[in-house]
C-alpha cells in the first residue's frame, strides 16, 4: 500500500477547521453536561423521592440506549416540538443530555461512597441533609471525582464524531468531505485518529494538572 | 432482671434524660429488648458489657442516629424523635429540621473520631456553631478556639486530622461536641481505637468534663475509668440491663452470674 502524501499535506490544514468545531461542541456540551450532571446527581442524593425516581429513570434511559439513537431523537424531536435550532444545537443538546446522565452517576456514586461516619458526625452536630452535602460530603468528593469526570469528558469528545451523521461539520465530517472528493480513506481516517488522540492527550494532561492542584489531606 | 437499687434521686428533681423500654431490632434480631434508665444532670453514666450486647445501639438510638422501634426517650421532658399523637396514640416522627435541632443537644463522640478530614482542627470545631447555630465565622472560630484550648490543643488548631495523633484527634472530636453546647455527651468507646499510651490523655479530658458537671453517657472497656468517674454503672448483656448501681458496688459485689463472669474476664486481662 502506498500513502498519498499530497492528500495528507492538503488535509492537515483543512481538518483544522473541523477541529475548531469539534472543540467548540465539546466545550459547550461539556459545560452543560457537567453542570446538568452535578444538578441531577445532587437531586438523586438529596431530592424528594419522586425527583430522585425521575433522575434514576433518566440515567437508566441514557445508559441503556445507544447515543446514536439519542442524537436522532433530539435531532428529529426538537423540530417536531416546534424548536428549529439547526443541527449544531441539536447535536450539542444531545451530547449534553448524554453526558449529564453519566456525570450524575459519577456524582451520586462518589458522594455516596464517602464513609458513613462522616454523615453521622455531621448529623450529631445538628446538620440537616442539605448542609451535610454542601459542607461535608461534596468537598471530600471533588478530588476523587476527577478521574471519572475526565473519562466522561473524553468520551464526550470522542462522541462528537457521531454528530457527523446529522451533518454537523465537525472533525470527522470534515474528513469525510475530503475523502469524498479525493478518495483517500485510509490516509484521512488515520489522520483523524491522530487528531483525536492529540486532543484527548491534551485533555488528560489538563485534568491531571487540575487534580494535582486540588487540595488533599 | 434484677438490679441493685439505683442511685437515690432527690425528691422533686426531674432527670435530664429519661429512657423507657427502648427497643431495637435489626432484621428479625432483637438487639435492644427494653432498656430503661434515668440520668440526672451533671451525672456520668457508664455502660459496660460484652461485645455485641447492644451498647453502641443504645447510644445511637438516644440521638436517633438509629431510629428505635419502641420505647421513649425524653430530654428535659421533651420526647426525642417524635411523639405519640392523636387517638390510638400513633407515633409521629419529627420532620428532619426538628430532628436535627434535637440531635444537637446530644454531643456524640465516636470510636473512630469521624473528624472531617478536609477541615483543620479549628474548622472541624467551628463548623457546627457557624453552619448550624448561625454564628458568624469569627464568633464560631473564637468559640472553637476556647474548646480546643480546653482539651489542650491550642497549639494544633491549624492542623488537619491526618496531621494529628489518635489521641489528639479524639480530643478535637470532643471539642467539636462541646462547641455545640450540648445538654449531654454520648461517648462510644472513645479510647478503643487508640494506641495504649494515648488512652489516658482522652480519659483525663473526660474525667475533667465530668468533674465540671457535664452530663455524660460513656460506653467503655476502661474499667478503672468507670470505677473512678461513673456516678452510675450499667452492665448490659444480650440487649438487656443485667445489673446496675454504684460502680463500687457492682465491681466489688456483682450479684448476677453474667456480671461476675464478664468482670472476671475483663479485670484479669
Ligand atoms: N446496622 C446494623 N445492622 C445489623 N445489625 C447490627 C447493626 N448495628 C448493630 N448490629 C448488631 O447488633 C448487635 C449489637 O451491636 P452493638 O454495636 O450495639 O454492640 P456493642 O455492645 O456496642 O458491641 P461492641 O462492644 O463490639 O462495640 C451486634 O450483634 C451487631 O452485629
Ligand atoms: Mg460498640
């Protein structure tokens, strides 16, 4: 097999445009997903029973169905509800909803794993559930949450490639466009893999730096 | 169940804590089979008994870390955890906020300290006054400093629990309880997780509290402490009070065979 280096040379700058879009999608969906997931996680830890039950059902749905299907549901469902936001926002919303479901589980799991004696000590000085969460459990959970949250963000970043199916012009889609005109699938897909790998390596590195800077005891 | 006559109570004086027929089961195992006692303000009650006899469960039921299945607990006449209300006297549990308000009248000192690892000693003690009692940060920290000084930790206030010895950690835990100005403090084997050479520094603090008139319920295996500090001693086995009375009386002339066997075992160690 021979590598068509001229296509590679031409593709490198072209793919940069797609990369910017991918980063933009991942950043917005990441922020929305983390915020939504923390909110959902807190509800499942301290909310009223019906609210907890609904979060449970939501997380089950997210984890129990393929993301591709979720993307299609949002993409076709929003217009059906009268919301015409375009494929970019449909994609961002779908990824955010998906990410939030996984983050909610991380929050619930990590906070729930704080030793029971902590809650009991807080109760014994008269704290109520909400205060125990805010002053005792959450501060102890942030650091242990980091690896799992990083994983969720990395997964989100990889999942942005699925938005190519609803014609969002992100990294994968921009690669496919080059393939369509120059037919060099091996070169381009390999190049895409390298791009994703580089982005994710940077993300992991940032996460490790943040984790190291979080207070330990 | 026989018992030596309890310490005579001056007429007209109401007990601080009145426990009647306290019952608790886990699954279908009955762990507390009807525990009753009174505790006067300023007195120290020591609970002893073999492992698994239900001592910890008694303490945890008192401040409702565990919900009792039956019986009543009254602190200064106020029923703890709820009340029997309406016709048929149905039990109504208190809402969480009210339960929390009652719970802070009981200090609790845990076997494994349960300090908040992310906070310094000062913050561990100040967090209750600040976040529960609503004191300003400055007031709360001033109060915390007073209590930490009281347990001889003035020089360690800015250390995290992981930087303190077990004995120091347990004294921070005692200061944390004291800072809430509780009516009484419950101690669950406060020295049994400590290295032997650190036991005395915690027991000394407790003896001092007793001397200053703090009301305390203490579960311990430290028999010499029980003998020295207790105003009243209860020996429990299998979820029941087997024998109780003045510590001197129970230690030197135990009436029940179970008590004799237990004391022979622990005193000859
Ligand atoms: N949450 C629980 N669930 C089930 N069983 C429990 C629970 N807590 C306590 N028990 C059981 O109740 C019994 C009494 O326990 P408890 O801890 O009150 O005994 P104890 O007198 O404090 O013993 P020790 O001296 O070992 O601390 C034990 O058999 C224990 O296994
Ligand atoms: Mg115990």
